[in-house]
C-alpha cells in the first residue's frame, strides 16, 4: 500500500514538473501567442463579470409584477396581508409568470410587493 502511494505521488510530481516545463517552453518559444492567450482569458473573465452584473429581464418582470400588485392592493384599501397570505400571492405569481417559485423568486417578489404596498399606503 505504501509503495502504491509513493508511486502515485511520484507520477503526480513528474506530471506537474512536465506541465511547468511546457509552460516555460511556450512562454519562451512563443511569447506573442502566450500574451494573446492571456488577453483572451482576461477578456472572457471581464465578459463573465459583466454578464453577472447586468439585470436579467425576468427579474425585472418579477419586480414589476409584485410592486404593481402591492401598490394596487394598498390603493384599493385592502387589509394588510399576513405573511402566509403574501406567500400564497407569491406562489400564485410564480404560476402566472411561469417560474418555479424558488426561494430567490419568493424573496424578490415579497420585497417588491412590500415596496409597492408602502408606496400605495
């Protein structure tokens, strides 16, 4: 057992050393190619970061729906709903909007609902 572990560790070390040598060789032999590869990787990371920051359209639809529902209910003089009633409204909204109604949806919907309720009250 001990010999197998030693052989595995030696193979991993040799593989790591070969990868390091290959990287150094590519950097020395093709510096422009490596520079271009680094720039492409940097651009790809920037694109991913931008994609995470840009708001998705479904999120805007959820907020608009919930805000409108809360605002309208408050303006029409509805009794302030309990937490369970707001949960039911969120589930119904998930069905209407074609969403699975997960925790992120409910949290976003409830927050927007109460913002609308407070504006309409």
